[in-house]
C-alpha cells in the first residue's frame, strides 16, 4: 500500500510540516484553479462533486496539473468512504483488500467507497482486470490519475466504464495565483515570512515551471528559505536566486504517449514546412527528454522520400547517413549529424510526387482487375517459355539513340496512365522536362 495522503492524521501532519506544494493543496473547489474547462462553475465534474454524485472517472494530465489535488477536494467533500492506492507500490492483494472492505461497508452500512489510484497506468492488465467487475457493479467508485493517455495505457473495458477528464498544463495566470496564495497564506504557506520576489524572478519561475504547480511551489520554497533576510527582515528573491532555485526545465515527455507523438509530429511538420529553426528546436527538445535518436532518424529518412523526394535526391542519402551515424555512435554525439540532417531536410526544396505516385499506383493495384504482365515484358529465360512469346518484341533501349525508344510498359488497361507527376521544385524540374520530351502524348507535350 502507498502512503495514504487522504488519512486525516497524515493530512494534518503534512499540512503543518510537509513541503510547501503539499501544504498548499486546495481544500475546496473554490481553491482549485487552472482547470476551469472541467471543474469551473457549471461544468459536469464540478456538478458531480458538489452533488456528491460522482461516478467513476479518470483524471488524465501532466505532472503538477492538479490530479491529486482534485482527488483531495473530493475526499474533503464526499460522504463516501475514501481510500487510496498507489499503482507504483500496490498489487492485486491490496486491491482485493480494498474491495473486501468496500463490499462489507456497502452491505452493513450502505456507505459507498471512493477509491483513488494514483499512476493508474502503472497497473498491469491483471491488476486492472481485478478492478473491472467491482467498478461495473458499483462496489467502488474509481478515481484514476494518470500522466499517460488512458486510451493507450488502460484496458478498454475499464476506460469505457469511466468518464475521462483531461487536465492541461497550467498556464501562467493560474500559476501566479497559486504562487501568490502560497506567499500570503500564514497558516500553510510562507505568509509568516516577509518576502519580495521581483517581477523578472517570478516570470522566470513561472516560465520554467512549464505548467507544473508542484515544480513552481518547490522552487519558491527553496528560494525563500535559502535567502537570508535583510536587516529589515525582508527576504528579497531576485532573478539570479530564482535561476538557482529552478535550474532546469523539466520537459514533460511521455515516451509512447501523447507527448511523444505530438513532439515528433511538430518536428516532421517543421521539416516539411521548410523551417530549420523550428526543426532543430523540436529535435533538441526530444533529445533533451531522452528520446531514442534512431527513432528520430528513421522518421527523417521517411520524410526525405515522402516530402523532399526527387526535388533533392541527396536528402535521402543524408538522412540515411544520419540514421547510420545515430545507430553507431549514440548520444550525445549523435545530435550533431541529426542536426545536420534536420537543417538540410528543412532547407531542401520539397516535393511529394514520389509519395503520391506510389499511392496512386497502389490504389490501382488494390481496386482494378488487371491482366498479367504483357508478353514482351515477361522473362524469356525460363526454359520452354520462349515459344509462348515471352520477351518477344521487347525493344532493348540501349540499342537506340539516346538509350531510349517508346514502347508500352504498363498493362493494356492502364495504357497512358500517369502516376509520377514531378513538381517544378529542384531537380524534379529537370526530370519533368525530360519525361515530357520522352513521353509527349502521355505527359501533355
């Protein structure tokens, strides 16, 4: 069993002696800020909490966005018994114990049980399966908290029995409200200290907290308590102190989840959009968060063909070389060839003509009934097939001037079909001109 943050005696102790972020957790809905889209006045979740008619829910959002704080508010307001498990430290035996207690409580006292499970996504399938029938029967009302996309990380039957609420990283305004309350509160916060935080110091703390209230409050507490008071008793937190108190931006990044896919999407779209500055930013962000450099390189190899293509054939060569370099040398050095490839791909002329060509051809292969390979294109080498006309009438291009002579290479049903339509970009302009001269009827010359 994990530490029960909802135990009354433990809550009293933490409210007096715990970290500032723990002491300042909201005690009522009116103190809960920053998630008005789901918990603001009139919203479904707020109405459920105020009416004490909560159904099973999953709170999905990044660290420090208020998932546990919202569960704390529910614990303070509900008439149901409230208990907690941490998926990091609990197993099936702990689940069964909670279920047995909830069943007895419901049968003997007609009192419902709300079960809060932090890090729900860390439960394996067997553990999640153990919850399912009891959630379905209403023996427990589940509140699951997760930083991962529950539609990926939680079994579908359990998700289908819960209402999912998505919390966002906190914006600057609610973070400033939270900071202001912590500095003013004499009972739980730092109000007994005389504190002045310069505007540039506060702006830095809010920015680097990156939407995480816990990170912000931890930094403020460190800054205030390590700053000696002036002769007048004032602790003055300046920008250099703020920078020391929150030295590194904690990038939210869930490999295999939304952040993973969203960030690689931003990188690919920046490369496709010919913005090398944005491309190296998203590349740096992924590498900083610990992304596998070969994963990034593989995606750049795909983009080199899909979005640059024959407008600059060197793009595929360079992207493939970057992949091989990332695979062989690893981090941190791999960031250099990856940056070279990213800036080249972003700066290169763009064409998706090769990608569109294979898409068009694939559609015809899938949708149309076509006869076999024309006889003149078939292999005549196999024993006994010459007499059936295999290879007969084939014209060997190198026997003709310019190493070319017109002949049909497509099946009769597709004669004249154009799949590859070169763009006017880069090298493809030359290809377009050459193909127009070679195949004037097919290519409109």
